[in-house]
């Protein structure tokens, strides 16, 4: 029940929101409310919501018209209880969380609130009194947590998407175990107002969906600055620019000695295959020592950040110690041993690690990691709840501490019938670029959607944008071409070559006199009707354009250049007065051809 396919059915009037609601609740009754759901919206209310939507004639302002969704039960929804999987903690919410309200305002239909590891503490999905969710691929294996019910509700086709949360991997590990896309946005990109915190400085609202396209649709609705959230933030121009999505790219892969699969050779093979496939899409795998990132991850549960979990529910924990799951209670009480001094020492340690990991990220465009090294049976996790949970976070725990964005995608089915997943992880605000690249890789690695028999190939892919996220397309015709003396002014600004094309027919090219290094001048000449001039189009991060412009000498300037296909980009143009005494080299078709004549 992906968003794109349901949208097509609405457009063709093959179904209606009220019919979709009836179908959803029928499937829930057939499967049983537990363990996926903690609280369902009354079916009558959901039907009334569907009727309300059907009465709206102009749906252009409702990008999620009639799309059913679920939310993890640590989000507030006015009129519904928030339990965080702890019945004694339950309270009736008077307001709706910002992210949930934005979805409702976009036309989505909330079906209910889902099961979770209590107080969002765990990656397993077993720490709840509401029943243990299993992977949709095997009743013996864990669903992953803490956003267990949210993931399973999507994988079972009960809703089109669901919100979870992600502090240490809770929006990604369940995606891997249920063959879903799990988007963990940049911290602060999506408001956490109305979300019961686990670690308030690290928490993120996450999205479970069947496709990257669907995840991107949901993100476009829920993202945006929110003054009610003290940790909300918006990207500045150029922040998170991803010029590599339109070019060749470099991705980080852990060196063999720093890879760990805990004996799961099938997961290892699936990961190696994903690396090979991504390289085939135009990437270059760059090895790096993952232990640097592991050292950051260790601070999350073996450092003062555990005290944030204590702070989130301190008063309740003191008054109701018996209400906690045994493992969750032990973790939350464990935060009491850290002092303010420990917090500062932890912050210092993290900053030192970040300096080193930043150096790694300067060499690659993003990381490609296993989402989880392996999976476990429910019985195994119940027997060893701490150790096995820790293993599941091997490749996820560092991401929020280092302020990174991540997209988890399916990467095939192993021989034992269980899914495997990988994650693309990049710098803050690279969310759109990661989703675009993840969509390409997902469509090479997987066949089916969630736990269904529906084909991924039948769903909508993410459309290519005119320019990569956070970038300006820049045309160069002379000394800035690849291999030419001033090309470094592009590469130093992280620009990437997108394509080699020709201008529209109405351009002339001149060799300018007395320039060092030698430069051409491109002049727009309406009605000329020539063969066009060869140029290169580069994607340049928006925040670097100003310094680039400042270095351009007269008579050159930046303007708008029309290309042979009718599209336009920014690029070098020459003032008409600048071509006085210049040699007309238009007939040669480009600067490189002119340079050949000088040899």
C-alpha cells in the first residue's frame, strides 16, 4: 500500500479514503490488534475523517490525501493516551505532536499508535508489556526496536507509512528486519515537539516506508523549523549540498579488520554484494577504519548520555520503579552514576573523535554500512537482552552523536529467508541526496515491498532534480574546464562535473587577448544560428558561489546560459566590450579545439 500506488488509485477513482479505512481496519481485525498496536483510533472516527476528505474538492494542498499512517506511542495525539509502552505512565494527551499534526494537515489519516520498546530503550522490540512483535518474515525472530510496531504495521501492509523515533538506530534496525526503508533525518530537521524524549539532544523522528520515494514524500511534509522545539533547526544555503548525486561519487566502506558480523557469513556476503552494486552505479569504494566511529558509538551507552534517559523520566522512575521492564529500568537507573563532570568529559571525548571522523568524511561523499550485523531469535534476546541488543547497534549508535543523516534500505533476502539491509550515512542535511542515491541502490538490491508479494519495480522512483540538492548548475567554457589551469577553483569548492554539452545555437566564442591564463569569452548573439559551443556543466554547492563569483575578472561575469536542449544554467559570459580585438573562434566549436590549434 505504498503512497504512490494508492495515489494513482485515488486519481482513477478506483477507491476512496473511506474504503481504504474500511480495508485497513478489516486487516487489523484479521491480524489482531496486539502486538502491533497499543491504541487504535476508533474506526468511526477514521471513517468520518475519510468522509471529510472526500468532501474537499481542491486536493492540491493535500499532498498525503487519504494516506493511512501510524505513529509510535511516544508521540502525543490529542485525545489519545501516550503510554511509551508503560501502562502506569500513561496520560491523555491534550495536544498533537507537531510532526503528526503536519501529516494530518496534509490529508493523511491516522490509524493508531504502535507498540515499542518501553521508553524507546532498545533495538530489539521485546521490552514491552503489550506483546512482542516479530519480523514479518519469521515469528521466531525479532522485529527490531524500539519502533517495532511502526515497522511491522508498514511491512504487513496495514498502513502506508509510519513514524518512529531514532536515537541509536530505532528507525533503521526494524526497517532492516522487515524489508523496509527507514529514514533517520538530520537532527532537528523534523520537530520533536510533542515527543516523549529518550535522549532529547539526540532524538529524531524517523519514517518507515516501503520506498525511498514515499519516505521523501513524508519528509517533505514533516520537515521544517518549529519554534516550539528548542532543538529545531533549518539548513542554511548550501548546507548538505550533494553534488555527487549527479556525478561519480566516493563512498566509505569499513576495512576488513573493522567489519563485524558476529559469525553471520550470509550477512557479510550480502553486504559485499551491496558494495559491488553501488560501485556499479558509478561509485568508488574507499576503505576507512570503522573503529573511529565505534569509539563514538560506545559513548552512547557507556558514557554520560545514558543520564539523558534518566532525565527524561526521572520523577516517574523514582515514584514507580516497579513499573519498568527489568532491562529498561536497569539502563535508566544506570544513568544516575554519571556526574556533571562526566558529562563534560564525555563531550570533550566526542569532540576529539569528531575531529578524526570529519577527516574521513572529507574523503568520501557518504558511508555504506550494514544496518545491523546480524539478527536474533526472540528467545535468544530474552536470554541475553543487553549483549545482543548492543550487537544490533554496532553500525547505528554513532550516527546521531556525530550529527549525521541516514537512510536504511533493504539489500536482499538471505538463504534463511530473512532480510538484510544496508544504510547510506552522510553529513547533516544531506537527507535528500541520500534518499536519491538510496533509491537507486534499493532498486538494484531488492525485489519485493515489505513482507508482501508486490514488486518494487512497479512503484514510483525518486525523480531527478534539475540540480542536486543545495547546488547551482554552473557552465564553464575555458580555463575552468576539466584539466585546465583554473579547474581547481571548482574542485576546491567541492563542485562535481555533471555533463559535457553544447550551448544553444545563438552563442559565439572568442579568444580574449592579454589574459593569464588564456581565457575565452562566450557571447550571446541572438539569431546567429551556429553549431553551439562545447562546455561543461558542474554542480556547485550554493554557499560557495559567492566566493567563486568574487574571483571572476572583467570582462567576464556570471549570467544565464541557454543549452542546446532548451534548458538554462548559470555560467560564464563575456561583456560585449570585452571582445574588441579578440579572435573569433566560434567555428572551432569550443575552447579545447582552439587549444589544439596552438600546438
